């Protein structure tokens, strides 16, 4: 018998409703890094134990810079999660990627400026050492592939890979910035993938992200740039696609043996951590 899986879900507005979990119980937690964005909701999807967290709080009150990413990830790990399946609204940076599409992200470009990207910060309650985590492959390719296969089988418009460019926000990009990101070849733009995926890797979680495309950012000539009204309208529609994928993929994930994958991720953390020596 392999490791028992527990699925953490970090979602945006449309995915923070507890009714997607059966028997959902609210749990208030604290961590050495402070409080997560909201209560954790513990329950089941298709008989598989799951924990749901709203990244910006259920009332959407926490702006990207102020999301306590470390507390969110630490709390999920402490709850015993093996996997983190997350959704994020994003803009398209390339022709061929349209509002309503789902992109399974496999790379990122970091344009954030104010975020702590490690648990290994030398504080008394933090893990010991300094961690230089490899970011060559930031996401769990095995979990990501399963998300993609589910989306494809459900007939959704879904891309297997994509590079997410994460900006600090809360403002959107200028037209000049947006054209630059487009010329760099990034596929999507958001405000939260960094440092979330980095921190998940530091605690050895299988992390995969469904990016829900809401807009074309501001790189297209002669078109209105991105605005909140459009993002929220499309995001609410897109969230039901993400929910369909989650309901389909979670039982499939639970049927597989993740022991070796989780062991590999744990070893990667140990191998990349320098412990103090005299
Ligand atoms: N989230 C949704 N659309 C976005 C955009 N165009 N830029 C940054 N974050 C986003």
C-alpha cells in the first residue's frame, strides 16, 4: 500500500466555496510564519481527503503582495497534504491563448519585488540551514500531466505547458511592459505563482497549477487593456472548468502510488540545503 494522498486546493474567488467539499469543516490554524489567508476547510471530494484554502481570503480582501504565502503553504503541509492543486486567474501574453482557456503551467519568470521566497530564513522556528532549491523544473510534472489529461478528456480548451510571468501587482502592466513580456515568450501573466510554487517545492509537495485565462493583458495593438471588471467576469465562468477538472482528477490521483515521487522531492530539499558547520 502506497502513501495516502491528501489534496490541498488553493483557489481564487470561484473556488473558495466550502460546498465543493463533502463534510467540509472549518479549521483555524496558525504557523511559525503567521496566519494563512483564511480558515482551512477540511472535507472530501469523491471520498478523497482534501483541504481548501482561499488565497486572497473568502471575501477577497488580501492583495497579492500581502498574501502570506509562507503561512498558506506551511499550513497545508502541516495538515498532511501531499499535493497542492491551485487555480490562478491570468492574462494571455500570446496569440493563440484566449480568455476561457486553461493553461497548465510548467515554468515561471519572476518579476515580483517584495516577497519572501524561502522558509529557510534563519529565524528560531524556521527549518535549519540555507536552502538553494533547484528551480529548473518548479512544478510537479506528474501531477500537471494528470490535470492536462483530465481537462482534455473533458473537452476543455487546455494547454499542456506554459510559462507564467508573475508581477508584483496590484497594478496591471503598462503597454510597454506587456509588449516586453510578450517578446520574452512568456505565455501568461499573474500576480501569485511566485513565490507559491517555490515554497511548495521547499516542503516537498506535488504542486500543479491551472491558470485560467481571463484577458489579453495590454500588448495587443488597438485594443482596450486589461481591467478588473473583465477579469472577474471571465474568472467566475472559468472557475467551473477548474472545478470539473478537480472532480475528475482527484480520484485518479488518489488511485496512484506517490511514495517514490514524494521521496524524490524530499531528498531534493535535503540535497539543496546547507546545514551550519563549524
Ligand atoms: N490576473 C488576471 N489577469 C492578469 C493580468 N493581465 N496581469 C496580471 N495578473 C492578472
